[in-house]
C-alpha cells in the first residue's frame, strides 16, 4: 500500500460527508408563513427536527491520510486509531489500530460496512483489493471499513519468534515467555470492543457487518455485545459461536468429500477406496523441484481436506488421489498443505484458539464425531498437539456471554457452501431461533468461502441495501457454475 500525505477528499473528511442540501428558503420567510398560518409553534418544531444537519465528526476523530493499494491504485483513507489496550482501563496504556476506509461513491455515504477477516490472525486491510472488487456495488452507497484486528497486520502485531519447527508446545512456550507483551487482551471479546471504538471515533451510526470464516465468529461476538450498533450482518462460511468447530472437523471433512464425490458420480467411483489405500501406506519422500517433501498419511489427509475448501481444488481430488494410488505422489506433493501456515506465528492466533469456547480441542469428542472419516486420525493428532500447546498459553480475557447465541431482531444473511469442509451449513443448525429475521443460503457444491461464486456479490449487495432478508431473491445461488473434475 502507498500512503500519500494528503488529498482534498481526506482534508475535508467532514465536509465530504455532509448531506446534500436542496434550495434553501430564508428562515424569516418560512417563520412568517408559519405564524400567519396559525401552526407556527408546531411547524417550527418540526422544521428544526427535520432540517439538514451537517455531519460533525466527534471529538477525537483520527487524522486520515490518503492512501492507495499498489495494484489498481485503489483510493482509500488510512489512519491509525488509538484505543486502550485494556478497555476496562481507558486511561492506561494505548495501542494503535490500522484502519482503512474505502470511500463510498455517493456523497454522503448511506453508512458503513465493516469487513471482518478470517483466521484468526488475518489482517483485514491486506484483503483491500479483493474487498474493493467483491463489494463494488455496496461501495456505491456505503463506506467499506477495514480494521486490522489487534495483534495482526499493522495493528500492534504480536509475532512469535522464529519458524514453527519441532515440538509445537516448546514453540508456543517460547512465544509466551514472561517479559514479552501480555497477550491476554488479544481475544475476540476485546477485538469487538475495538470495533465499537472505531465505529464511534469515525462517527458512524448503526453499521453493517460482513464476516467470513473466523470473521463470522467475530461478527457474532460484536452483535451479541453491541446489538444497538448493528444494522445488518452477513455471515459467510461461518458457524454459530456455540458450535465446537474443531471437534467436528473430521466429520465435516468427510461430509464435504462425500458431497464432492457424489457430484463427480461414476467418474470418481474408485476415489474413495484409493484414498483409503494410500492413507494405509508408509510415509513417502517425494522429490520436488524446490525441496523434497515427506508425505505421511496425516499430511495426505490434510492436503485432501485443503483441496476440498475450494471448488477448483475439489475438482482435482480424483486426479491427485488416482495418481498417488498408482505410485505418483508428485501431484499431492505440489499441493501439500500446512495445517497452520503463517498465522500460526501470531500470538493472537494461539490466544484466541486456546481461550475461546468454540475452539476447544477435545481428542475424545473429535474421535467420536469423526468416526469413519478419512481425516479422523489427523484431526485427533491435532487435537492432542493443540491441547498440549494450549497449556503454555495464558488464558485470555473472554466474555462467555458473547459466545452464547441469543435471539436478535437484526437481519442476518448466512452464506454456506454445500461442500464446505470447515464451516458446513450443519454448523448453523438452530439459526432460526437465534436469527428470526435471518436467511440461510446454501450454494450447492461450493466449498469454504462463497462470495466469489456466481451472483453472491449481487445478492449480498441487495441484502445490505435493503437492510432486510425478507423478499430476497436467492434463486440464483442454486445455479452457480462449478469447474469440471480432473480424473486423470
């Protein structure tokens, strides 16, 4: 991102957001007419109530600078917003949050949509270019606000030292050695307080929320804690906050694979048995152009799981499994997946996973729910490893109430992939009680993350514009085109 020192649109932030005024009638003329008409007092009161008021930024509104994303040069406003590190101690130590606003085309903006990134550990502003494309229709009327969650991106990042190698518990213990920054305040509960602080500092009224994956969890926490601040919510590829996501991971992965193979039909008749066979084999060392890759059965299972997250990846599963079944592990090695990735180096990632109820790691429950799944052995191993690692993580500040779904009248649109291995539609079971003004849209055959599928961007834009799920035409979501399978 390129940050420029100033621009007229940023310099005149408040004036840019003032309501457009129509032709003005001199007040003395209007008052005279009203008094003569005999309804002066009542009409004068009404006029004072409904006359246009200029947008006034609240005291302490941060100073914005103009900035642009290097690819496409997307114009934006950027600022650092100071918030208390501990919301319960407003006069104590402060940290800065990196905030990017993609300004609405309409002047003034009808409101703002806050985009919440997945992870946990993803930085919202790093998705600015994608967000600018996905929410182009919404951006005509509303500002799009991206806030790097505390501990991620440019918002006081808490990075663990070194790469993840060897024993995971030892690595996590080094990350939380005494004397380093206290990470106990870097949870979803406190992150929701940050979002509320940013909303207030930027002078927005009720906001719209879009949360994808973990972002959907954070959106629900914010809605639970600050319901009066929310106009509407979109939950994309998310689960209800009382669902033990990782305990269900093996079962969810198997159901997603079953959906993929069912759609593939006779062309994938042997894929299931082939996968079972290669998961029984000894580890394979595969020579790749970059480095040799060790593929143990758990590595293969996680790779298939990762492929099933997207429709393009799922379309290759029959090919890579068939190749491995015939001794060619190179296609699998090229897509070999890490179970953690770069977000595993963030203290925030571990603080959230080890402190919040939706992310508990129970190997017994994982085995029970996932019985018969191709991923069950790998998922149980992960549950054991993460449970041990979490003993080295100080328990973060978590408001348990924030994770107990409660009935809200706020309109909520839920988007789910019919073959999502991470957050399947079944993890939203009971949503009608929680979101009586909600709507669940399942995209057949889609994996994790559906906003780039077919008409979903238009559907979301219509929902946000209307602020209601009532009468929303969701028929197009049933006919999203899917890529053809590679069967080798």
